[in-house]
């Protein structure tokens, strides 16, 4: 598989712009991966909703083919599910899917810790 899943849990805006989104955009531009999915969990969802610069970067990344998905339990707990969906972000349960990704040895990058299984 030539897919990368980025589990984005660090809510620091600098990490979001200079690591998560920048890497994903460059990786798609340079065809380092066929598919990149950024999975937003916890407080990172607040950045998507409240930080205009980060939201704009996500739109640029989407234009390049980067996929975004938000963790349903996080979105539900923070009462953000409908707002995220209205902005075009997929919201779904990721627990079983993440387990499958790890068990199948697909590439998972956890921000800020890099994890390759």
C-alpha cells in the first residue's frame, strides 16, 4: 500500500501549519504517497473551526487531494459534529479503522510522535 494516514492530535497551530498540513501538501504535490488521509482528533478539531489560516490550508490541501476526516467521539463530545460537516469535513468513528491500519502494517504517522508500524 502506498497510503499514509496522519493521526493529528496536537492542537498547536505551529505544528498544524509547519508539519501536518505542510508535509501533507508537499507529499501530494511530489507524489510521495498515492493517498493521504489526515484524521483530526480532539482539540485539533477546534483549530479547524476557529483558526482561519489553518482552515484555508486545509482547503488548499483538499485541492491537492489530501483527505480529511474527524473522529466522531471527539466531535460529539465537543458538540462540533454538525459544524465540521457543514465545513466539508467527514466525521466518522475511527477506532476500529485505526486498529485495522496498525494491524495491517499500513503507514500511520501520529503527530507529534512519528509511528510507523
